[in-house]
């Protein structure tokens, strides 16, 4: 095990694999995560994914409302590095200056592209063909510190939010371990970001989950992938709120058939819907209050006729 003393700060699922990997090779003295809050459809007060994983690993956890609440405790640890993975708050300067090697942040994009809260979803929405992970030294701005290491990761045709999060987390954990090792050996030189090439990935609003069937077919698929499997892009069909979790190009047409959102035909594997360009075959759905299912199973329980329409609202 390395002699590095670490404090780990993170909150969502994306941060759990890096935490687990670091705990096997370094001394993680403390895990800091967000307070328990109401989550999910029923708004039950629940621990963060990082708190749950830290408990499984036998690590000490603190959940301050703000880092200043545990300033003395952090100073007492005297960490070599503070590792930050989607913690959810901007760190104060005193904390940035506390560790010997600084605050090392893992970000799921190829910075300076997609700084901000939702880089994975924004990249999928934009139709990117590759993503990546970056380690940086945190500064006082948002994801604008000098770059330590980066790794590119191709986005496969079958990828969506649910498949990319663990893939990026795994690659990110590898990159973090490599970064800390090189920092400890003095073999890494931080390089400034090109701020002129920066783009921002703001948190997605609930209104962006609604499928706009007038968009190009590729854009509709990207929207579905950006929210699948949860929280799910959605439409309304005969008054029923329906999450659309899987779709593929059905037919490339010179002239689109039907009106956007119109169901053109039903098939064993799902149902065909018109968009602003090509038709899509909807392959997986989740009716409101039900489990996710393939679209064929949905059709067996719901009588759907060609000519009916999927509506954004």
C-alpha cells in the first residue's frame, strides 16, 4: 500500500468505483460526502452512493453542510492529497491549499470541453463520438485548473448514460491512481487549459427529458440515450406518460413519412414512430408506475393503432 494519506470527497454513483480503487492502494483517512437528502420518486431521505460504498469499505465518513464545518478535522489529518470526484460544491481556498499535492479532481470529460455539472449527458446530447476522463488540480474556478492527465474513450453505438457512467468511472479510477503515483514521484507537470476552447455542461432541466419528435432522428436517439435508463426521456401516448429507453433508426427516408410523433406501424420488436427526418423503431419503454420492458411486451398489454401520436406534453 502507498504511504499517501488521502481525503476523498465525492457524492454520486460515478465516484464509488474511484473510491473503492483508491482504498485498496492508499490510506483513505476520511470520506466527505453530501448530507442525506430526500431522493427518488417518494422523496425518502437517503444516503449518498458514496456514503453507502464507504460504509461497505469500512471507511470513516463525514457529511458536513459545508467543508468549513470540519476544517479542524481536515487540518489534523494533514493529507498528502484531497481527491475530489463529483463532490457537488466549490471548495474554498483554504482547502485547496491544505494538501501537499493539492486537490486532485477527476472529471468525466476531455477538458476544457464540458466543464460543469452534466458533462456525460451533454456530450451524449451533442452526438459526440468520444468522451474521456481528465485529472486536474482544482483551482477557485469551475473545472478550470491545470490538467494532469487525460484519457480518451470512444462512445460505442449501444452506449447510453447508464453504460457510460461505469465505463468512465473505471477508466477514471485508473487515471487517478496513475496521477497520484506520478505526483508522488515528481514526474508530472500540470499544463494550463486552453480557456478559449472551454464549453460548459449545465445541469439538465426536467423539461429537457421530453422528447421533441420534430427533431432529427439522430437527435431524438441522442436525447433518449442521454437519459437512459434513469430518469428516462418521456412522451405521452393516449394520456399515458411513457419513458422511451431504447430506439434505433428504422428507415432512412428522403421524405419523412407521417407527422412527427405519429406511430406508423407496430411490429413484433416494437413500434415505428416518425420524427423530423427518419423513422425510429422504439425498442424499450417504461410506462408510468410500471417496470421497464421491451416495446413488444408493452404492445401486448396496450392496444396501439397506427396513426396515434406520441406527444411531448
